């Protein structure tokens, strides 16, 4: 019997992958900056993430970013019942935005590392 795929499976997977890469590269950039391995100071630009980072450190930041990412997928899942195309566009758009943030973070690290 062929398994019926959830129509949101692919966009949700890409969104969660992009969000994970964002968390990982944010951690790497913040650590490199804090240790003085970069000539510039890199900071988290999300004020809520800064608040979480100040209070619970990098572990708290990973948990916060993970919870927010899963929350977005859950919202898209609810929207999917009423407007499937809008839900998929939400996840693909979010993936694009996060991918641009990851690319910018990597660009900053590479440009100022060498």
C-alpha cells in the first residue's frame, strides 16, 4: 500500500532545516565574535532572542528558536485545513527569509574571517 504524503511535508521539512541552520550558524557566529576570532562584533538582532540568550545562554537560544520554528509549522498546519496554498506559501516564504539570514551570517563570517 502506498503511503499518502502530507502535502505540507516537504515545505515543513525545508522550513525546519533552514531554521536549524539559522540556529547553528547564529551560534557559530556569536561564539566566533565573542572569542575575538572576528574583527567585527556580531550580535543577535532579534530582541526576544537576545533576552533569551542573556538569561539562558546558548541552550536557551536553541530551545527558543526550536519552539518558534515548530510553532510556525503548527500554525501553517492549521491554516492548511482552510487554505492549503496559503499554508505552503507561508512555509516556503519563511524558508526563503531564513535562508537569506543564514546566507548573510555566513557572508559576514567569511568576509571578516580572512
